[in-house]
C-alpha cells in the first residue's frame, strides 16, 4: 500500500467514504 493518492479513482473514494461512514455509524451504535 503506497500513498493515498497513488491510484485515486472513484473506487478508492467510495472505499474511503464507506469506511468513514461505517466507523461513524458504529460509534453512534455504541453510544446508544
């Protein structure tokens, strides 16, 4: 795994936002 801008295409963008969304949703779930 090189830099984050090594192959910066739409799939990597979706992957990053998916990871951020699931971490945020999991944090909200633990907070309840």
